[in-house]
C-alpha cells in the first residue's frame, strides 16, 4: 500500500479550489484558424495558375528548342530531297548506259 501523498478528500478539495479560482485567472486567447469555404473548382484553378507560374520559363525554353528542331529538320529534309533527286538522275543515266552496252554486246555476238 502507498503511504503518504494526498487523500481522496484532499484531491476533491483541491479540485474545488482550482475551479473556484479559474475565473479570476487571466485567460489566453486561442488562435483560431479561419477557413473560408471553397469549392473544388477554385482550388484546381488556383493550383493550375501556381503551376503555370512555376513552369512557364521551362515551357518557353522547350518551345524554343522544338522550333529550332523543326527548322533543322526542314533543312535536313530539303537536303535529302536534293541529294535523292540528283542521285536518281545519275542512277538513271548509268542504267541507260548499261543497257546500251548490253545491247551492243548482243548485236556484236549476233553478227
């Protein structure tokens, strides 16, 4: 058994005294968090605008790179088309020359 300390009547008396003295003590104001009712759409719009502000520079930079790549690809495409057309004419000329040589061998062997 525990010896010493406050008895149940002592605790009850101290509790009553504390309750009686409570109104006289200075009360501290509690901070209240005021939450404004918002709907989901405005939250989404607010988040979207914040994200837009954060990544606008990156988006502009990427768009610039895409434009540069588009221009480079267009130039490459023009060069490839030019080389294909030039080499096609050379290939057709070689094919015609090869056919003439074959025809002349055939005519020589037929004589």
